[in-house]
């Protein structure tokens, strides 16, 4: 690990975590705090995915409370990481210590378990590995899976809306979110507005799985919205991020890395247009784009 101080901040080059910065205040807090192995692992994995991040006293608490990805999510991270390292199909890659952070593995034993799982479902080949050296390559099944995750629900015309169902946001939904999604050629789905006979949690999961994308508005910072956006990302769905301007400062730091649509209450027409433009830029116009008008009752 290499430190270089500049003013009140140190730049760090770490073989496992990558390049990041840490303020002197945060560094002092770190030295006076005991972290569990899993906390350090999660921080390392997150820093690897977000190069150039600055750890400060304000965001250190959030870093230490990162949620550990599930086993299958960590396996997916490993596969995606191997893809990023591969320059041609069939290339054999030799293990490096930073692979542990790529898949958020606590230790080498956990890493091996992830490798064995991916090999068992024929996503990777580790037959060239020995007791001392691990050599891996992505198999055709792995390439197919990676392609599939990028084309999830290609034929779906549904956009799932994750937001706070507060009364003062109903007008925002009708005049901006519903309208923007429809003008992009998709049908919005908000679980509280649909008829169903299931547990609400089951219905949310089922509808996200059926959707082409999720629009997540973080105004009010509801835990369910963060969960639904994370679940969608885990499925490989695109997430359209938005937040009201006066709530932006409270947005969780691991969401701020994304290009969030910031909106204002008195500019809902502009918000609707930005939603439409973002969806069309990311996914293209939906199957109902031609001549579509919102059937929302707002003006």
C-alpha cells in the first residue's frame, strides 16, 4: 500500500482496493476503530468498484454499514470482473490478489468456493489451476449468461416505479413520472395502484422481474426504494435514478455515483421530459412510443 499526503488528504494506492483518498480526520477515526473482517471486505470491494473515491468522516459510517452481497451476487461480480480482465474469448487468466476485492470475498477460501460454484455451472473453466496457481477462463456458458444479463426483459413494455407513496408526491407521479414513462413508450407500474391478491413484498418482486427497467425516486429516502433499486440492479435491469432537489444532500453516497435526475416541484413538465429522454437514451423508445399520450389525470 502506498500513501501520498496532500494537505488534509492522503492518496492511497492499494493492490486490493485500488486507488482512493482518505481525509486525515477519517484516517484518525479508522485508527481508533475496530472493524470486522466482513466490514473491511465490503469496504475494499466497494472502493474497487468506485475508483478515486474519497473517504471522509461524513461517509465513513455509511461505508462501515455496507450490506454484504449474497453468495450469488458475489459470484456474478467475479464473473463480470473476469470479463473486464479478458481481452479475447478463450484467454486464460492467472489469479491476482485483487481478485478477492472484485468479488467481495472475505478470504481466499471464500474466493475458491465462488470459483468452484461458477465452474460447477460451467460459466468458467478452472481445469488449468494447480495447488499453487489458479488459472481461469470464461466458458461459452459464462459468455451467454453475461450477454443475457444485458438484455434482461427485452420484450417487456413495463417500467416499474419505486417511490414514496406520500400524498404530496401523488401529483409528481401523475404529472411527471407516469407521463415521462408513457411518452417514452412504456407502461408505468406502481404496485399500490394495481389489483393483486399476493403479499405486497411478493408482488413487488414479481413485477420487478417482469419489467424492462425500474424508475427509482429517492425523495423521502424510503428503505424500500433503495432495496427495490438494488434488487433490479442485481437482475441486470436498468435503473433510472431521480430525487427532488431539496432531498439530494441526504442521498446515500453509493447512489450518488449514478447520473441522478434532480427535479423541482415547480418544474414537473421539465422532469417528465427528462425522464422520457433518459429512458430513450438508455433503452431506446418503447413499443408504445408512436403517438402515445399519458392517460394520467394531471394537467
